[in-house]
C-alpha cells in the first residue's frame, strides 16, 4: 500500500518540532538523548506487534530527529545533508 505524500518545508517542520520539544521536555542536556532512546525502544516494541502501522514508524522517525536535536545537531545541519 502506497500513501500519497505531499511536499512540505523540512526546515519549518524541524524548527517547529524543536520548539515543541524544548517547551515540552526542556532544553537539550548532556544526557537528554537517553530519554529519546527509551521512547524509541517503546515504539519499536509497538512496531514488532503491528509492523504495518505507519504511525508507529513515523513516531520513530520523529523521535530520531528529536534525538539528533538533543545530541547537538542543528536544523541547518539536518537540512543541508544530501
């Protein structure tokens, strides 16, 4: 099954996501990636139970981006990777 994907502004998405993450969980700290990894592990368990659930896969993608942010990777680095 293929989903229709519409183009979107990755820079704006990442900026909005980082703003939300900072407001929700506080600014990145030296070990804040640990909480993201724990959450990804929970999502992977859900994927093992429902491997065709696109929402669970997207949760992992979004958490990965948040983990990168919390590890010091900036929006400009995300959007310049080719």
